[in-house]
C-alpha cells in the first residue's frame, strides 16, 4: 500500500464514524424532535459528495498524524507486501524491488478484509461491501443491507437517518447477538421508526443484477427483495492470504483468524498476532492495547494490562456500548444480579438537546467471595448517561 493506517484509518473505523457524525450534523437528526422532522442544518438534499468531503479530510489528517508519530519515534517504514520465508525471515515486495529481512520478534497486525460469498457478485457499483460503499457517487433511494452485525447495523442507521429506504436482512433471529437483548430490542424499535424493514431469520440465496440497474436479493424462503444498491456486510476475514503463514509454521482458521495464547504468541513463540486478525472483539482500542502488550512480551518488558473488562461499542443511531457481561450471560452462569436504570428523558441534558432516547442500565453482581462488586455491566446509548445513572446503582 502507498498509505498507512490499515482498515481502521482508510476503510473502517475512522471513515464510518466520520460519516456517522456528518450524517447527524447535516441531517439535524438530534434536533428534529425540537424543530420538526424536516429540519436540516445545512441543506435539504444531502449527497455522497457532502459526506465524502468530510471523510477524506479526516482520513488525510489521521494519516499525517500517524506518519508524524512514527517518524518522531524513529520507526522505519517499509512499503510493500510482506510474506514469510521461514519463521525468522520476511520478504517485502513492492513495485521497485524485493527485499529480505531477519527479525528475532515479529508481530502480525494485518487486520481483516470484507468476507466474500460466491452468491453475491460484487461489482463496486450497485453490489458493494463495506470497503466500497463509501465510494458510491450517489445516495440510493433503496438500500438492501445483508448482515445484522455491527457493520451492517451501523450503515443501516446512517442511511436511514438520511431518508434512504433500508431493508436489513439477517439470517439469525436478532441483531447484534453479542449485545444485551433488551437494548437490541430498543434499537430495533428505533430502526423501524426510521422506516427500516428488518427481515430476520432470512438468508440470501443469490443476488441478481437487473437490466434497469436495480438489484434483487433472492432469499432462501423464495422471497425477492429489490433495491437500488446492496451492501454485503456478513463478517470479515483475516487478511492473511499473502503472508505465506505455512512457511513460518503458523496456521489460520477458515476465516483467516490466527490462534494466539494469553500473551498473543502464535505457535512460534517469537511471532505474535494482534488486532482483528485474531478475532473477537475486533475493536480499534482493544487492538492497540494488544499491540502494546505484544511488544512488551516480545522484549521482556513489564506488561501491565490496563483493562479487566473490555468496553464494547456499536456506533449505531442511537449508539450502544457496554462493559462486562450481559444479563443473559449472568443468567446462564447462575450469577445473581440487580439492575439499575436511568432514562435519558429524565436528565436535563436530554431535554435541552431534544434527545430523549434510551437509558443506561447497570447489572451489579458479586462473583467472588470477599469482593463487593466483581464487575459492572453497563449498557447505554449516550456517553453522558454513565455519570447520570450512578445514583440509581447505590
């Protein structure tokens, strides 16, 4: 690649979160409860060019900041495609030459790429994946989203907030299976309120491009769903195809994920793997923490884990985040707990902003003798609810 930053900066986290903020600002989403559903901050007709302008600006800034940080810390950057020759040697190939390097410690942090399916022929125009959707030139009138995971639901929220008619297809019985069921139910209500059609327990059998430029998703139930554009967002696969892992004595699973131990070591003790390429939770903040720890383990430096519980977030509209275990997990583990709830509509800030959606919910429980609270499981849709909800937990 001619640039740096990987999926996080160039195609994933940074672009999608920037688009979300641009959508909320340009559409005046949070102020429509005050000024009416037709309220717009800047213009009535929002285009992909409006969104892309802001996205590209943020991407360029993040790349420049990353380059400056690497240069300032004396990190040498090699551009090209890396592949293993053996467990201690790596070949880097670019358009100019081929170089070989020896290393006593190696960290694999190649991230992921959108998963592909033979039944969904991507054309980068009307049938796209999550890396390609930001390259669209026009907003579709109707968007079919295949996949009810984090990526699919986030783009569903963004496009529906822009007035696009969205049809979300998910083969499982609910969206975001890793999240608290009650909060997902509340999110589903808001999606329907934004005219999103959810077809759960439905799987796509094939996708057909029609002569008039539209797309038809043929479901296994023999239903047909038609739209202007289809986003295929059914998971991601580890970006390992060109690494030649076999030469290093390492294997990846069918989804390209590399198994590691508690210190992020692969089968080869001096080769580490971190980030999305090792699987769940596939969060940028967690990946950076894993990289820090792997580097410390590689050089025998003191390594202090800063998190006992991982904060998981989905920047839907409204957003969801939580720490610790859900009620379902606690119930399955026979752990008693109590629930405290604080509604945003009861907080002055919610009334001032005209944003009265959602609640903070905390599950408090004791898992070990001698400790008052083992963990707090917080499910929320607005960051400010954390402090506002504390009195409910006492």
